[in-house]
């Protein structure tokens, strides 16, 4: 977490570990996470607040995007076959400190759902 970012802007990392402790295949579902930056119009130039989201799966980067004056959305479905080991997901968000101004960036809540993968589709129990 950025020490200058008390609670004013997105900053930090959340790590989610799913243990391979079941005899059946599973899926990890990440519903939509929206994040955005903003454009601040000034007399001589525009200033942008940026927000970046990086997602890693077992240490490998699977998503890395930066929102300027727009909103971006990340969502995902990750297969987790039984017997192949634990899965670690890391979600890192950061916003830029712009010309001494607090950035006006935002990110929605993160939800990670783990469910049994059925042969006929997905069953939620």
C-alpha cells in the first residue's frame, strides 16, 4: 500500500490462495471488477489520474491494464483440475499521484468464487 494513500485512492495487493484439497475439478470465477481513472481539465493542459490493475496466477501475469479517463473491467474464469496443486491469485491495484493532487481513481469490490466443475456444466452447491 502506498503510504501517501490513507484511504483516498486505490492502492494495495490482495492474495487469494485456493487449496487443491478436493477430489474433483473446480472453477474459480472472478465476477466483473471495474476500475477507472479520470481526466481533469486545466486551462493549459489536461491532467489524468490513472488506475492500474495487475492480476497474477501462480506468479504469472495474466492481466495488466491501466485506465486513464475511462473505465475498464476485468473478469475471469479459471479451471482448477483436481490433483494439479494449489492456485494463488494476486490482485494488485495502484493509482498515480498527479502533480501533487490526490488521484481521483476508483475500483469496485473484488469477489472470488470457487465452485465444483460438473461434466454437464457448472453446479453451485
